[in-house]
C-alpha cells in the first residue's frame, strides 16, 4: 500500500529470497506507473471544465470579421514587406487539407503577424493560442485580437487540462493552431525552456506538428519596445516531426517519459532550423 501498488495474490510459492520480493515489487511499481501514465493524457480532456462557448466565438468567421482581418493584414503586410522585410521558407511543409500545429520560438509581438503573413492561404484557419491575462484583459483588446489575429484565449494560471482541452477543441473542428512552447516571450532572444503540454498533444493526438523558427523579430521589437526597428525577419518552417517511434512505445514506456521525449525532439528541430543560413543566401 505504501507504494500504491497491488501485488499478485499467488506469491507464497514464488518468493524464496529477499531479491525475489524486491523484483516483484519493482515490476508491480512499473506496471502501476505505466497504467497511471497511459491514463494521464486522455484523462486530461475529461478533467477539463472549459466552456466551449467562448472558444467557438473565437472561431467564428463572420463576413465582417473576415473583411476587417483581411484589410488589417493588407496594411500590416505592407510594413512587414518593406520596413521589416519578412522572408519565409518551407511553407510547402504545411498539410493542405488537415489541421496542423505550428510550434514556434517566441521573442516578440512581431512573431504572430510574421507567421500569418508567411503562410498566406492557411492564415484564415490558423488560430493563435494567446495569454488571456495579457491579450484579453479588457473588451477592446479581446475584440481586437480575436478579430484581426484569430487569437484564442488561454489562461496561463489554469491547469494543464484546461489549456490542452482548448487546443484539442480547436483542432477537433478542423482548425489549425499556433503555439509558442516557451509560454512567453524571451527577454534575451535565446530559446527558453519549453512547457510540457506540447508533448501531450504530440503523443495523444494524430495532428502534424510543424517546427517554426523566427529570426530578426527580437532585434526589431524586443520585449519592452513599442515601435519596431527596421530590419529583416526570416520565418522558416520545418517538416512535420515524426513521432511514430515514440507512439509505438505506448504501453512499454511511461507516458510522462514519452511526453518529455516529444518536447525534447521538438526543441531539437527548432534549434536545427536556427542553425540554417539566412533565407535567400
């Protein structure tokens, strides 16, 4: 009971030494850990108590909202093409007819508009997971970010179940999402530690995850700056990450380890994109 495990009932004729007992206990602990791990990801969706009305409101594509967003993106696109000179590569890696997850590094408020400009026709169905306490803390900001940037509020103070269930809800209706696994902007421009939730999505859902690396956004608009400097921004999209080998280990390896491995693999792919030469050279 101390270890929270159940031992087999027919042990009296099988245990001859202390080592026999230790082996049986270790095996039982592994089985119990695996059972808890396998329930963890799927039970997250069941534990969540999110209200889908607010999410569905953010997904609405009314004619007025679409028109306003396209006008906004036309104007910001002029700035991103001239003053900031956005260049991109690898958009062909985005799946054409199924939802996907973009997972990008994050160090500037320019990251989201730069990605949206880069993906063209995919932008209408892309929704960014954005911090409720920052982007949705009043009605004007809430309307602005929902309308012009297709943002969906996520509560940074909520438990993992709530936020992951928000992501799953959006994906389940055929929309794609943009996630910044670092959780907040880097104050140095360097890649920060990733949050574990993206690992759950990678292992539990059959959704392609595309690594994205942005360079130049930190130099143009670091945290604390209001007006962007002129410069160049590169947005590079990698190929969908293959997690099939990790998924094949379900039932053999504790799920929490698979989630961590998925996060580490994503980070490694983004690091590799960061090491490539500038686009166009």
